[in-house]
């Protein structure tokens, strides 16, 4: 079984479609790690495209925020604007879809969460010490997470909890080696690692291999749609910088 791993689409239909085209005929099923909506101009279109695919999907913090399940008073003003606009834009059918999403999922050797296995919706795993703490919160060999918008592999390398961060090697299949790992595919719609290209991954369950991928997309087209909706300029410009 070949799995297309995506996360943090963030209502960016152009990036989502580009990823699907780049991965065409190379996957059988989709695992989406959450944040289908938020920030971008295409919340309904992204939910509907995802729903048209054979997939499973988790709830992310921006999905919950659009449903009113999170207190957005702690969000910055731009993020609050995006949450409010998204909530007002979503159709009833797409709201119902987001409301039904689970926060974690375990399938075969993989635990799936948006943020972390310890705090599935909200915690950011941005450094090895946080990853090390989280290994105690799942039982499978591997955990897949999103949320940080940064592709990386955190690998547990000793019984004392020592953990190393392995940078992605794009277009290269990595044999998963039996060490416990927390793996992030990066963000489809809003990368934050100073690389504006859409990020995703391919996982082959039969050969136990993982491949990080990046693909450029038409950022200007997304920015044009954002400006038509009077979205904050900071959210518009950040797409071209990857932050």
C-alpha cells in the first residue's frame, strides 16, 4: 500500500492540486495530518477535494478554531481574521466533515497526530528535546505529525531518550530502520522552513520506505485570491518567503 502523506493544506487549493499532480499514480490512499483550512483563500474547495479522495484525516488546531472549539483570543490579529473569515465561509456540509475528524489515529506501525502524540491538536514538536518527551506517549514504532510546517525526522537513538533531528533528503527513499521515529512531512499550503515550495511525503507500507518531497506551485495565483478577500497582507506575502 502506497500512502500520500499530507499536512497543513491551509486552504491553499493551488498547492494542494500541484501536490496531487506531482504524486499522480504514485499512491493508493491519503493520510492527512490536519489543518485542511485556515490562512488560505480556498477552505471549501480544499475540503471538497480531500473528501473526493480515498483518505483519512485528522483535526488540526485551525480546523478546530474554525469550528469554534478553540479560544482564538491568543491568536495574533492576522490569524484571528483568517479564522473568522474561514468560519463564515465554510458550507454546512464541510463544517460537518470537519466536526467529525478524530484527533489521533493508529494504523499498523503508525500513530498519527496533528501536533504531537502527547497533545494532538496543539503541541509543536520543534526540537529534539520535545520529541524525546513525546516518545513515551505512543506505542507504535513511528508517529507522523504536522503542525510545525517543517519537514523533519526525530529519531530515538538510545534507551536513555537521546533523540536526533534528521533533515529531509528530498526525492530520496529512506528505509525506515526500526528505530522509533517522529516524522513530519512539512506543509502543503504554508511551509515555514524558508522554502516556499509545497511539501509532502510518500510512504510505502510494503517496503517500509519514506520519501520527503518538495514541488513549486503558482504562489501568485493564491496571493491574488487572498487579496480579493482582503486578507491581511502579512498572510499574503509570507507564502513567497516560506515563513
